[in-house]
C-alpha cells in the first residue's frame, strides 16, 4: 500500500502556528501566516487556470513571494519546475519546452528572459498577487500526497547533450530532511540561514526541512558576506549552507568579530574546503561540516563531521543514516583506497529523469545511482571525491560542464574543434577556459567571447580562449583534456 502524507505546510501551521517560518530584511512570517498567504496564492493560481498534475515553471529570485509560490503550486497538486534565473533566453526556452510546462510564473524583472515564441502561459508574480477572486477555486488542501508523487523538477546538465530534468518526489525531500536531522541533530532553537538559490537543490532542501522540522529560516535574496556574518551574530542563526568561495569571503569580512557559541554548523558543499580555510575556521571555532550531494540525491548524501575535518582532510565523510555508498570499477566493488565510480543508494535518490528513460536506466541500476563521479573510500569508510563527473568545473558553487560550452563554440561557423577545462580562480574556485582550432586566420577572441555571452549564462562563459592549430586527441578521437591542462600549467594561466 502506498504511503501518504498530509500537506506539509498546512500540517506545520496547525502544529506550531506561531513559530517563526521566514525572516527577511523586510518581513517576518509565522508558519500560520505563511500558510494563509500560500492558500490565497493557490486560489489565485487556480482562478488563473493552474490545475493539479500540471508542470508549472517558477522563474523567481529568492524572496517570500517565491516561497509562497512554491508551496501554492504544491498545494494545488501541480509539479514545480525550478528554473535557474541565470540562464539565457535560449537555455530557458529549451527547459520550459522540455518540461512541458503549462504555466510559467516569473518576477516582472525577469520577464525579458522569456522568449515571446514560448508556447507557455505567462503569469507575472506582481500581477498574479492582484488577481481578485470572485469565487473560491476548488482546491482540496486536505488531500494527502503519495511519497512517490513528483513534487519538483530541476534541470541538471549532463556531460554530453542537453540538460536532464531530475524528478524529485515528496519521499525524496522527506528522506533528505530526516537523514540530515539524524546526522546534524535537531534543536528547538535551530534557525537556518538561506542565501543559496531556491532553484538549486541546496536552497530548496533547506526550505523543505524548515517546514518538516518547524524550523525558521533567515532568507537572503543573494549572498552578501557581511550580511551573512551579521545574521549569524545578531539573528540567532545556528546553521548555514555555503560553498567554499562563500565561506572564504565570510572569513575575510569577519574581521575581529566572532560567531556566538549558539552557531553550530557551517555546511560546506560544492567541493573540498582547502586546508588553510579549515585551519582558520578551527582557530575561530567555526564548525565546518563538509558534504557531498547532487540534484539527484535531493541534496547531501555524504557528510563529514567537524571532529574529522583535519584528521580526514579532503574527505566528504560518511553516508547519511538511511543511505549507502560504494565504489565500483569494471562492474566490481572496489576495496579500500581503490579508485572507481561513486555509487549511492537511499530513499532520497531520484526516481529518474523526466522523459529520459534511457538516461534513467543507465544511471539507476537495482536502486543504485551511478553518479559518474570518481572517488575512493579509505579503510574506515570515509569517502574521498576525486573528480566531479570527470570533467566538471565548479565555479562559485555552480556546476559548469565543458561539453555544453564546447557545443556552443562548435556552433560558430569558423570553429573546427573546441575543448574546455577549468582553471584556478581566486574568487570563484574555478572558471572555464577554452581552446579552439580554426582555419580562419581572421577569427578573433573578442568575437568568440561575445558569441558565447549571447548564448550562455554568465558563469559558463569562458574567462579566456586560446586558439591552436589542432587540439590534442587520441586514436579514438577522444579529446585529451590532460594535455590542455598541461598547456595551462605551462603558460601559468590563472584567472
């Protein structure tokens, strides 16, 4: 028999109505108030034509309005398709069409990103809030949801081809929240600082935990190191989610201030935290929990506790309580310290990719998700991640896949071949750097960069391009990225 759950926000509003749900610079809402606002918006959406089971695109910046929109869409029984605000018009158009979104809700300031050719009904957030309801729409807020029911879809780029829509069920989000609580613990006074995008799983998972735990969140529209530190010191924040670049900037802005003893967790994802930063955090008594996860695992699946941060330097930690990991090579499980592919299993694993049965079958076998990431486990079971999806570039916490940039470069009429790698960047950790070959001697680098800027999100645009006569490839015509990296090292390229 299928397991059912009540409407999470409605249940939370009934259990702890007066407890803080969200705090921003301009407003504070209790769970009761948040629920009431989400209910009103759900009726406005329903009156505008949104129906149960439809896919609804959400293109909004971090705000109370976005939080209300997510819960209103879920309350109707529709699926929220979370769209990255940093994508170009072309990239967004593809995702909206692929997701078969019936409606697209967006902030007015993001309206220009929507193509006029899009076959989707557009709802501007600010206008939607003004809709006068002449009759209450039929929405059953008491209706239970199945744990297998898809709640959200997020697109993640593959190493080849177009992005894939990761389907995240209510059971995935629930299991992620419970696994995190069993690992990090849960206290009545907990308050999570949310400055990562809600359209990313890192941000959305915090919102889901907030309602499931009855835990308040301090919500920022965007990251600001100085304001982040102030929130921890003055707004009773106990947990923060960051990537290394965010943590680094927060330390720089901390000056002589110190975080209060009530602050108990700096959850760091997006790659290993450098030893120098860990040492500084230890000196300042800032507890850093390093973590490993992905869109397909509904956030973290492996986490390293702070007591091991120096002893197990570079490790992502051990799996959450309900999860399992193993390292596989050539179809066989590896022993300790043996490198291979990281394979994970647990109730927070996606049910698959939207309309991509081939990709789902390839990635998920017997319940085990083959991540494509390379790593190993030591003799105590601690995971070490070597390469994120082999060639992945992590820039300021954003995943950048070389193949996506290469396909844009190759679409240029003057380009014969293209290869992209990540180079070190003091601010962003890494940025993409491109190598191209061309028979046209008049080809200019500024021309290529402008071409990329018109077709790629800013963080995907190469920070530099080198033109070669020929790119290094092996007998099978496979691009030898290591040769490109050697050339970068020889030239001493840093961004």
